[in-house]
């Protein structure tokens, strides 16, 4: 039996609705949810909140970086000071991009590392062509030295997440800014499976991409559609033969056209498909 001590793994989040990263908290006594801690990351020293106590530890967790220490009141004040400067950086970068006539470049936000050694400016572009931002980065580097300035491009969904605001559905806060920590792959098929109109205004979010919410109930609709007859199938109902014109998957109901009798709705178990699986 190995005497190697298992790491005390915790999940740390660096922004309100951000991804959770695992760290080794073995050097911290009695670590609790809500503790504010200081850790070293690939983007410099950062201040984050413990939001998860990992119960099951895998073998790969042995190589995790350790938490440096808990944050003290002075650390929190320092972080607030950097946050106040971040909006100044965004304004300055936008103005400089305008002066350089960088078409289609949108500066979304700026992030200082906890110790101020790194400054990351997040931006997006409206064109697929590569934009030369060398001059912009150099200008920002001169203005905010000694911090190491990095320009990092993000996608439209990330921009919407950073900026926040009302959702296309009318929610006061967009899902991406409220609780989504990862973006799922969304396709038109998800809208079709749920019977949602394919009108762009109905399926497009404020970011200009397919709405993230199309993913929420997709699996339930796929499961509910199993065993349901497809549209235009001939079926036998308690009221005679008819043709399927619509289905209501989550209710397990089928709408059938019965000719002169009009449209009627039946439970799936009350109808029988007349065509063979290979039939047309």
C-alpha cells in the first residue's frame, strides 16, 4: 500500500460566472467553501473563491498546483484597485483602436492579474480576416508598463457574457452572464427537434449566434420523439384512418387529419402506424 498522501482538491472560480479550476489545498488548514485564496496560474497570480470541495480524487490530481494562501483584507483592497483601473484600460484601448482605424475591432474588457504583473485585454472582430494589432499592443504596453500586456481574441458568445445585459427572450440577465460556465455546441437541428420556428429572430441570441437555450431541453425532446410516428404517416385511430400532421412530443400526443372529420389529437398509445418502416 502506498503511503503517498492524497491531495486535498478544491475547485476555484476567478469570476462570478466562470469556469472552475482545481487546485491542491493540502497546505491550507480547514479550507471552506467561500474562502478567498491566492493561486498561481498560467495568466499570473490570481485571486479566486473556493466554490467546490472535490470528494473523488483522480490520479491526475496529484500534479495540481497548490494554493498559495488565503487572501487577507489588504489583498481584497488591492484587487478592487486593479478592477477600478480595468475600465480605464478598456476606454483607452477603444480610443486608440479608433485612432488607428482598426475596423471591426471591439474591445470587450480588460483583466489585471492579482499582482498587476499581467494585463489581458479581451477583444473580438467582426471579420474573419486577421487584423494586425501589433501597433495597438505596443501602444498599450507603453501606456501600462511594467505590466505585461496581452491582447486576446474571444468569440461573440464570450463578448455577450462579458458585457451582460438583457437576453433576447426578455430575461433581465442573459443566461451566459447568469449561470452558464461553458458554451455547448448548438445546431439548427436542435430547433427543428423542438418544433421551434427557424426564423432568425426566434433562434438567434444577442450575440448573433444560435441561442444557448436551444440545448436545454434538446435531449428530452429527442427521447420523447422515440416511438412517435413521423409527419405524413398513415395511422389508424379510434375514429378511423388518418394522416399525422403534427406531434406534441413532451405530452406524448399526435395530431391526425381525418379528412372531413378535421384534425383530432390522440395519445400515442391510441393510434397504430399503418405504413411499414420502409414504406413511403
